[in-house]
């Protein structure tokens, strides 16, 4: 099932990796709500994030040491876990070894996509979730 819109949750410290991922998703014609490119000056960022979480139908979270420590990643994930529309639509992407269970006790039970060994292969796996072939 092709997403209507993907919410990309990440820690600000992981901006470079998140930029790369958002670029790949967009190159494959997938709509992504990604805060650095969607929020502009003078917007109420708290409201913008809430609106996007309320609108998107897939939740992708980059798992890193920084995201495990991020209060905002945790809040976004907890919101997604409480919403019926995100049932079976939460995709954790493991970008580096980290104790991601600290974000939520439920997270370790979800199928993760590993980006650690080969980022492009991980993206291939991610796109297959939606029946999309990877184009380098």
C-alpha cells in the first residue's frame, strides 16, 4: 500500500542522514513530511509537527544514539503508537547500535530495517514495504 504521506522522525543531530533518506524517498515519488524542509520561519513548529502527525499515514523513525536521547523523537513515536491509523505503519530504521527500547517498550517488538551495514540495501528493503523498486 503506497503511503499518502510519510512522517520522518529523527534527532536534529542526525540531520545529514535524515536528509539523505528524505531525498531517496522523494526521488521515488513518496511524499515525506520532514521538518527541516517542511517548516519555514515564523511557523509554530509544535503545531506543524502535530498537524503532520495527524495527517500522515506512515511513521518512519531513524534509530540512533541521538534519537534515543531526543525528547521530541520519543513524543512523536508515542503519539504514533497511540493512533489506530499507524497500526502496522510504523517503520523503525536502525542506523547505528543504540538502546532503542528506551524510546518505547513496544519498539523492540516491531520489525526493524537495518541501515547499518549497507544504507542503500536498507533503503531497498524500506521501499519494498510499499512495493516500490529502488532506483539508485
